[in-house]
C-alpha cells in the first residue's frame, strides 16, 4: 500500500478544514556508517515500521547505484531485522509504527536505524553538507556601498600583511584602472637623432611587437603570506563562503592597549566573496607563497555562481589555474609571497581618486600613521598603504587629518572594561573614550571650518554645527563609518543652557574598541544585539543602563575612576 496521498485537485472554493501540504525531510543514519535522506510529501499520518524500512532500503539502493557513496567495504545491512528493530529519534525508540506527527515538517529530522545486530557506530559518512548555499550570494548586506565593499577586501589584505615575518614588506596597494591599450617592444628604442628619430614612429609601415588590451579593473594587492594548493593553505578557501580562517583569531584581539591595532576583523566568513559580487561581475584571485614557485589563480563569476545551471549536485566549482609570477608582483613583494584580487566589469559608481584616497585613509588611519606618541617619539607606520600609486601618508585630506589639525588643547581619555554578569560566562570587551576640544577660532566654530574643508575636497556636507556627529567609532583600529550616535549620554550632563553644556558641544569623542564588540555584517555599524554595544551607547544614562546585564570598570592609566 502506498504511503503517499493522491495529489489534491484544484478547487474553486477551498474548504477551511482542508489540511495544508506537509513535507518531511528525514536523514536516516544506517548501521553500516552511511546515511540517506528521505523526503516525504503529504504522507499518511503513520506507517508500519516495515514499510518505512522498505522506503529507506529503496533510497539506499538508489544512492549506491548513483555512486554517491564511497567504494570502501561496509557491513551488510539486515533489512528484515531492521524492520523488527527500532528507530532512535532524540533518544526515543520508535517501534512497530512510525507516526509522522512526531517529526517537524519543513526541517531536517535525524534518526538512527538499528538492525538488531548489536553493532553500533558513532561516525557516519557525508552526514553534514558544508557546501555553501549559492543563494547567499543574492543577499548582500543592505547598506553596502563601493567604499564599504572595497573595505571588506582591504580588511582581508590587512589581516594577511599583519602576519608577515619581521623584515618583510607590509604593503597594501589599491588601484582603479580603466580600459587602456599597452604597446611594448624590446627593440633598440628611438631618440632625437636623424637616423633614429622618434618622429618616424608615426609613419606608415612602423612595426609593433606587442599589443595588450587591459580591461578596466579594481585591484587590491597585498604582500601577505599568500595561498597555494595545499590543504591547509588552499586558495579555494578564499572563495568558499564560511571558510574564513581569521574568525578563530577573534579572542586574540580582546584586551591589549588602545587603539587595539590587531586586525582580526573576520566575523562571518563571506566578506571577500560578497564584496567581489557587489563590486563587479567577475573576479580573478592570484596568490603565491614563499615556498611555491607558481602563482595559483581562482576565478569567480557572479552569474555562473548564482545560476542553478552552474551547480552539479551539491558541488560548487569554479575555474582556476597556475602561472609564473609577473615582474611587477615580484617588485611589489620582494620576499616572494602575495595575494592579488582583480575585479572586472564593475557596476558601481567609482569616486574620484582623491576622494577615495581620503576615505580609505579615514577608515584605516591608525594603520597608516599612528600619531599617538611612541616610546621613540616618532610617528609609526604599521602598514605601507598605497592608492593609485600614492602613499596615503602623503595625502593631507580626509576627516581624521582635518580634525587633528583643528583640535586644540590637551586630550582627555579613559578606558572602560565591560564584563557580562551572567554566571558561567567570561565575555569581556574594552573601550577607550578620547575627548578632543574644538574651540572658536577668530569668531568661527572649528566644526564649521572642518565642514568647509570637506566641501572643498568634494564631499557633500549636509550637517551643521548643531547636527555634526560628536562620536566616531573604531573597532580594532578600523572605522565603522555609519555609527548613528549623535553623542553619548555621558557628554550631555548638565542644564542645556549651562556653560558646561555649551562647551560639550565643541567636544568630539573618539571611541576605540577591541574585538569584544560585534559589528554588523557590512562592518559599518555596531550590532544592536550586542550587550556591550548597548551598554556603551547608554553610558551615563541611568534610566537606560541595564545594571543586571553588564558590569563596567572605568580606569585611566591603571587608576580606577568613578
């Protein structure tokens, strides 16, 4: 007898008592260490154990014929004994009759089938499918812009160069290149002489030895340790969603000294792939390690990846290859390792180069030039950062540089250590709040001078002195550019008309955070679900602070403050 209902006929009027369609997905773990998946659409409410085992047997035989199972030797399953034995579901034994209402529809229910042999196993082949769902590529973070997508790629590069061996070059180079034709020959060249005049170049009959048509592209190059074909350092991990190797390093970036320059940004494992899909239609990743003589390449094609025709079963495969390193790559990274990401057929509006340079300098300022006085008294340059061939330390524009020029007086700062109060947890986060004063200069607010400077650089400024943001937030030294806090309650104490309150309007708070704080997927803001973020946002507001969730210890240079 069939265990499935006949299909329902379309009716003009639907009976309110008519049951909804139900689908059950059951993953059956078998006694020989394999597993099969049954999908039952609109089954009868219950079926005999023997009928159920027969369905499992049919699916198992189909799986074997399609060569999905590996060819290693396995014990024989006694299906007759299995029909007389039991199913284990969440520790409960099901015998004789299988009632489908026991299982959750539209979700995967895992059951273990016993065949009465007394031999049990705890390991099952191919139990978990870790191939990423290509539909994830359709769901880019909502507020991705050109700058934030590009920053996601640069985050990967910054993490890579941070692990360079001492003495190796720490370089990140970003280029936006438009279509151009390159002509090259290795001949003797020309000069101004009569017999070898460069004027002859334009005459009919001139010989051209090499012509290259270079596509428009966005290129991000880093001199990090690179990738190859090895299992532990495979270039395939770069494009595999969820395969980030940096997420496990988050705990190393909790604590330490402000501004917490420890770029373990990896949180979700899809930043690189998502950023590429947002910026353009095709991406070429090229990478080399010191040990490898070849450069290994991997190509992502957006249309191919999200098109169902591009997948074979549950596999997600992309093109790749290997080649010799280019002279330019060897010059940029003399120690012999690098990763280069090139994005073609871009679809975003590209900002002016100067604006892009200023914006990236704002986002990564402490990594480009660390202006807090070091023990040697010199400005530190943790990473060499180039955009369009220019070193960003030479760029004088941008919000941070402009702000530093217009601030006056001694800075005031303190640190806060946040700890979760729940028993059995050891969650911790750290923040430094640094306050900078912007006075009136020649009868004009410094804030207005700053905004005028932004307009000269080509930025559209809609803020005024009253609405200008008084809070700037960095996590691990990397700017979260869209934190929507006008101020922190701590900065708003006192009567609105008081002198103190008016002075506070000329103060800006620069907040440095460690990895205990969680960003949004696009890394433009702090997650509103994070307890520490909520506690920081409400710092100083007695009505909103949740004393039962987070405890705070305030200190400055090792001395506790109230």
